[in-house]
C-alpha cells in the first residue's frame, strides 16, 4: 500500500495514538513538518490517505505561513478525488477551507475538556458508529468554520455547532482531539501556557490537567475506534 501522508504543523501536535496504531499495523507513513519548511508533496495520489494535524496558526495567515497555500492546494486535490483524509483541529479548519467554507475566529476559545454530542448523521456515520451519543473530548482551538457546502455535520458542542463533519464519503474534519495522550496534554499545556493564562481563569490549567489518568484512556479508546474505521477506508 502507498504510504499515508501526515502533515504536521507544530512539534507538540503529533498524531499521538494514531501514530501508535499506524506502527502497530506496520503501515508506511511520510511525515512532512511544514513548520520546519519541508515541502508539501505535489500530488495526493502518491499516498493512500492524508492526515492533517493541529497547530497554533490560523488558516487565513497565509502571508505569515506561506506553506498554507500549498497545503490548501493539496487538500483541494484530495477532496476532489474523495481521497481518504482526516483533519484534526487546525487540520479540520484547513479541510473546511479547502472545501470552500469560511474559517474565522470563534465566539470564544475552547481549551480543555468539553462535552460533545453526535448529530443524527453522526450516529450513523462509519467513523463514529458505536460512539456514545454524548462524549468528552479534548479541545484546543479558537477558530470556527462554517459547514462546507454539501458536507454533513456529525457532532457539536454547546458553542460550536460543527465539531465534526464529512465531505463526500471519505474526507473528515474533527475540530476536537481524540489522539492526545496524557503526556501530550501536559506538554501542550506547558508549551501554550500563555494562551491559557490569557483566558483569565486561574483555575484553567489545573482543570485541564485534572484526572488525566482516567480521562485519556477513555479518550484514546474512542480514538482507536475512529481511526480503525478511517484506516478501513484506505
């Protein structure tokens, strides 16, 4: 099988549990560190699928991060081919933009643990089938996207109506994180601590880190269910 392309935008926002599963299954991958200036591959057809990870930049900051234009081109081509693609956080915003939707700063940042609910379509979706109707996920975003034309909304939070969506049959965006492990949560909280402080809630850091040994196994069980279904699309 052709390798799976992983587009990584920051050193701490790795595929986490998804990477563990790829290794367990012996699947070949090619990771491109866009933040380090590594070039975006010219053609998504060279890969079995595409995974776009998170990052602190906005999809509209193309002047500051010129590689966003090339990533947009690649994702547009993947969407046109209905190639298996999965975007996480920033990656979901990039897929939404590539599919023609507006992406902009949202009403407030979601940083930490939030309850999500599946839509009727989400309960029937191949990647989310078997998920509880309501579940907790880890969030770290401030931007929001409109639902792309023709896309299906799969999950929502209290303030963000489109937390997950599907374009065509095999292109997915998840605004939330399932793949983060407890060490990843700790590293993200330290790396982006200024963003947490800016929320003006002195208790937010302790709330993010509370009970990780219980929360992350439950989160990662959902990650494994979803990612196994995604891999079956390849």
